[in-house]
C-alpha cells in the first residue's frame, strides 16, 4: 500500500470509509477490504459501526502496528467529560488500546473548542490516540485550533473531490505538514458519468472513479477514504494506485468547476 509521510508518520494513501457499513454485511465488507490489502480504516461514533470495525480487524489477524485506524467524536459529545467517556467507549467497541487518529467530527459552536482540544490532548498523552485532529473545519476554525490554541493537529478530514475545491486548505496543509483526508472522494457517485473524467479514463483504460481517486492521491498532503460495499468496487478503488496521471490530465481535472458540495447538513459551519 502506498503511503504519505505526514509529520514523520506513514499514512496509507487509500483507506476504506465505513459510513453505512453496519451489521453482518458491513463487517464482512471490512473483512474483505483488509483481506484485499486495505490498511487504513475510517469510522466514527456517529456511524454506529465501531464494533463491526473492531470485530473485522480482530478476525483479520493483521498486526495492529500495520493498521491506521481513525474514529471521530460526535459533535454532541465534545464537552470534556463526555468526550473522554465516549472515546473510552469507542476503544472498547473497537477492541483496541488506541486509535491512530482521533478527530472532532463536526465543530460545535455551543461547546468551547479549546476545552475539547485539551481533552483530546490528554487522551493523546495517555496513549489512547496517537494523533488528534479535526473534521469539517473551515480554515478560520482550523487556524484557531492550531494558532490560537496551539493544538497538535495532525489532520483535517473534509469533503474533497474533483468537483469541490480545497485549495486554501491544501496550501495551509503543505505549510504545516498536515494530512488532508478526502471523504466522499467520488462525490457520492456524481463523478461516474462525468464527461471529462471519462474521457481521461479511456486513455489509461481505467474508470472515471479511478481517475478521480488518482487525482486526489497524487496531491502531496492528501489521502482518500472512498466507501465501497462490493468486492468489485473495493478492488477497483485499490487499482487507482496502479497508474500515474500525465500532467495535462491532472491539470484538466484541476480546471473543472469546484463548487459542488454534497455533504452540507443544517449544523454545518460557514464554509470559507
């Protein structure tokens, strides 16, 4: 598995997003992914599948130090005591002593950010999270976390794909050696029929989805966590690692309009 070196840590470029992978079928999908070579698994308290992730990983018999596992704290549980207890519960469900990356899932303006970050730093010091970070943080909040509160942020996980730009974040990530994890990297199916992506895909005998994933992971600080349920799609996504885009094709995707946001709940922050 190809990796990105972030703050001295190797992070697999392609992971498995597990949103909606629940129950026996979800657990089996995660087992299949691990069998096929996935070593980066992304879950969240809100997904209600940490137990499935934990059982699948345990059944895989893969050494823990070969895996990169992320979970995320629900926005309603960011008060210090609730946060600490919720992460203890997550680790029990995951059957793990630690996660590689612990994120705030969504910002919550009702709860002081510095208090949440302080609690996460305590968990880091206790060895229960190797790294901490945030998710769905616009630049203003990310800067506040890092510059005002001096939090040791490792990652900002955001919606990022060929139809949504994150250029300011990428510049900041490069400057501060941050990981950018792209969720919904295929815009929840919207890229499959995109004419430019399909035209480029023909050149490489690949699919539009594979081209879209490759465009992401060719960027220095970026890894992607597409969700897949079928073995065919798990394999297809992995195969995005098997080729390189020529510069003209990379820049053609760069030039696509970047204003399509597919994840925008009513509690989302003001995007910048």
